[in-house]
C-alpha cells in the first residue's frame, strides 16, 4: 500500500506522514483493497518540530473493518481536520 504513495511521504522522526489530501486518497485505496486501518495520528509540522495532536488522532484498533461504514467514518474524521495537519496512517499490511 505505502508503495503507491512512496513519493508523497514526508519523513519526520522515523514517521511516514501524509498531507490531508494524500491521507484521504490512501484511505480510498485501503477501502478498495479492504486493508484494515488501525489508527490515524495527526501532526502539526514546522521547520523545526513535529508536534503530535491527540485531538486530531483516532484509534480504530477496536473497530471491525468489516463494518462497511468504517471507511466513511475515517474519511469524515480526516476531512474535518485542519488542512495544515499531516497524518500517520497505521494499517495492517496485507500479505
């Protein structure tokens, strides 16, 4: 999955971060391939810092990805976040 977006990654402190727009596209690809999203963490990025934002993060590890509305829920969550956030997407890579 990440290979599709490897040229879109912002690497900061060992994290692979994506813009809001790319995060929404990534979620669409996860939905197409039924890849489980375990969580999304929001970060504010400056030239000198990477600041996590708990208010802009969501843990989905307790949700069933078989619920067809889960991808819509995740997309709505990201769509409602500020445009200057970057996101780490935690997902279960398919074998």
